[in-house]
C-alpha cells in the first residue's frame, strides 16, 4: 500500500501542496517519498528520497522542483528495498515521463525483459518502472500523452492506481484498477489522491474514481473517461469529516478502519499467488524449501498466527511447533534441519529477532513471514515471505493477523503440498466472505449487552484455538478488562471455576464434525453454570441451542472459518472498548513495535 497525490493549480504552491498531501498519506507507507513537477522544461523535475517524509523535506531544501503541475508518492515497499532509486516517481529513459503507482504489476518481469531487449534502461528494482518506459514507447510512436498512458495500461496485469506527468504538458493523467483513487476540486485547483485526507485541508468536494476509469486533470478542471475514451458522468460528493478525522477515512479509529480493510488486505496477500483454476500456489523459491520440520517463533498476535501455522504443517505431515519467541532462547529445542519461521508484522520485534538469531547461530535456515519490506527480520533471515497487508497504524493487530493466516496457508500448500483443491476456493472466497460478515455483523449489539461483564472467556478447538487466544488478547489489550482464551477441552481442567453468570463465554464452533460436537459438549458445561454463551458459528451445528447470542460467519473451509470468526471477535472487542471510552488506537502501556526484550 502506498500513497499517491497529484495537483494542478494552487498558484505557485504546487510543491507545498504535494508535500502536505504526502504528510497526510504517511499512514499508507513511509519508507520513501518523492515528487515530480512539470513546467516549461524538456524534462520533468524530480526529487525523491528513501526514509521518512522529513528526509524528502531536507532534500527539497537543497533542490526544489518547480512547476504548476505535479505528482507525489509515499511508499510501502513491495518490489525492492527502500532506497532512493526505488522511491517513486519513476521515469522513462528520456526524463520526459514520471509515474507514481500504488498496487502490484504482476507481469512486470516479462514487460521489463521485453523493454530492456528493445533498449530501455532501468534504474530501480520496482515493478512500477515498466510504466514510464511503456508510456515512452507510446509517445515515441506518435501517440498523445493521454493515448500513451492508456496504451501502457493495457499491457499491465494487476492492480494499480497511477498518476503520470509528461514534460511540457500541463496535465496529470491518472487511472485506477483495484487500487483507490479519488479526485478533489476547489475553485482554483484540482487534486487526486489515494485517499481524501491528502487534500481535505483544501476542499471537501470529491469525485471517487471507479475501476477502469481514466482521469485528466488540467487548468480547466477534470474529466473522467472509460477505457474506450468515452466521457463518464461523475457525481461530486461532499465529505463531511473534518480534516482532523480524515486520516481515518471517516472511521472513528484506525483499528475499525483496519478491521474493515481486511477484504482488501487478503486480496493483496493472495494476488498473483493462487492460480485460480488449477489451485497451484506460487511463492517463488520458497516452494523448494521442503522442510522436514518447522519451528515457529513469534509474539502476541503473531504467536497466535504461528500456532495456527504449526497446525497447518502438522496436518500436512510435517512436524511443527510454535514457540513464544521470548521463551525460545532460554530453552532451545533440538533443531535438526528444521526451518525456523519468524512470524512478525513489524519485522522489528526484539524477542522474535533474538529467537531467529539464536536459530541462525545454531545452523537453522530461517524464514521471515512479515508485513514490512526492508525490516530487520526481512533482511536478516535467509528467506522472506510478505503478507502484504499494508501499513497497520492501530496498536492492536487486526488485518495483519488475517493476512498472516492467509499467507501461512499459501506457504504450507507450496512447501508441503497437501489437498489444495478444497482450501484454494475457500481462500479465494475469503475476502468476499469477510466483506459479507462486516456488512452484516451484530457485534456492536453483543458488545452493548456485555460491556459491564467482569471478565470474558473465549474457547475454541483445533484451528479455532488460536482464535480463542487472539479474541482474548484483543479484548484485554483495548478494553483493559480481564479476558482469557482456552482450548475448549481444557475448560474443565481448571478454568471452569472462573465461569459465572458475570462472565460471557465466546465459543467458536463451525462445521458439524467431531470438533464441533466436542466443543458443543464444552459449551453445555458452561451453560450448566449459568454463564452467558455467545456462539461464533456458521449455523452448521446445533450450538445455537445452547447459546444466548450468536455471531454468524459464512460457511466455508474450517481453516478459513478461523479468519472469519476472528473478525467477529475483533468487532466485539472494539465496540466494548469504545463504549468504555478506551484509547483504542494507542492502548495504555503498549507500543506498535516492541523493540526491547
Ligand atoms: O510486529 P510483531 O507481529 O512481531 O508484533 C508482535 C506483538 O507485539 C503484536 O502482535 C502484539 O501482540 C499486538 N499489538 C497485539 O494486538
């Protein structure tokens, strides 16, 4: 996920407007940033820098591109580490064209090879750089800039929001396919951005582009056309968020926004990795690792993902264990030739890094499953697999957990084979299933009923056990209330003593097999002690008979059901915490990235 900004007008303040917009988009990516402006010169003027926006600001003190028409970008790396060269905007061979892009170009390698063969010189490792060279080809063949951009995009497979400027042309050309792009207008200027906050300080009048639409922004305003060049009539909407709130796109908290971003995060994780028809999984060289044993190391939410991952490998016949990273070094397990997998959203968690280093010291091969390109885990491990969830601002991990579970499914299928046929369609349907659940969730009403409870318990079995742990972690982290997750079968071995009329028990039960039947037995034990039961279920079993409330999830494969059940539990925790007036995005005592052991 990256942030795009574009601007035409602003009477001598285009550069400042772009930088201001980038500061509002930093939550979408913050490992490098850049701007490109066009004036009367024969080339586009560019400044770009690896690092935070302040690094770009410092560079602009030295050299400030001039022009009335410009584009900018803040990056979250997907192809290539965060360096000056990989920062956007990217240019063609002549310097006439500059492009910023958010998304993933799946066929970039083939395009790059083709363009290189016909003499184009590449300066970065990014997928994006094929675009300016394709536009250059179009211009060289006599097309006007608008047609050259259109033609370039017909060559590209994947997702994109792009903005293009061409030297000597007072316009920004933009298009979207499966990545957000919105236009803004005021009396003096027109804007485009990945998200409204980028220009919300200047205007509340916005136009949302749809997939397959092209936009031209110039001194006359904006026009939107379809793929065939026909004009599309668009509605100008008025946003009613104040600029302060706008970074959350109208959501009250980043956590809620990120819960709602899960369909998109999952799509990004799966894109280009699951071959729809044959069910083949594409994870590059990782598919060749063929581990004979797997040890996971992770903390917090990522540890819960690791527990789930260990079950996946076990089911595929590969011995696997999940370790709390902070415990790994004090009692190191025999390593043999196991693959040690560090699951870490940030890639910077000190405990996880330390466990991975310990494994490396003992001769193990290491793999980082992370969200953060260029992070320490990504750099230090022998291999890396990105979950591609996009930046997560809320301290509570939400969309990254969903993406970790999806990514682990891909890894186990690629490394251990197994029966892909049944899980692949479920993975493919998962983004849509999460969306359906989000559209119809009654979690807020459940939170209202139980906001005053003295404690909350969560139970699950098999793939739903990590979800029970995660449900409890989320609840305690943001509501500051006592919450515990248990393997459903363990309840009767002690925790049942805690269960009272004051303690709702959230039971995750999907399907109608042996696992569901046994968990229903545990639910009956709870019910007999008069504790309220909230069943998180797809309705396939009779658990609802013993439940006071139901949180519904779509019917699907049990592994995918865990992701869905967790979304309902995230929502319950969120609404309990909100009703209690907690600091949801920055809970007390906690940090997003824990870089001390
Ligand atoms: O960045 P990591 O995934 O390594 O972080 C690990 C934990 O600190 C993290 O998952 C933490 O438990 C979450 N903030 C909980 O929501």
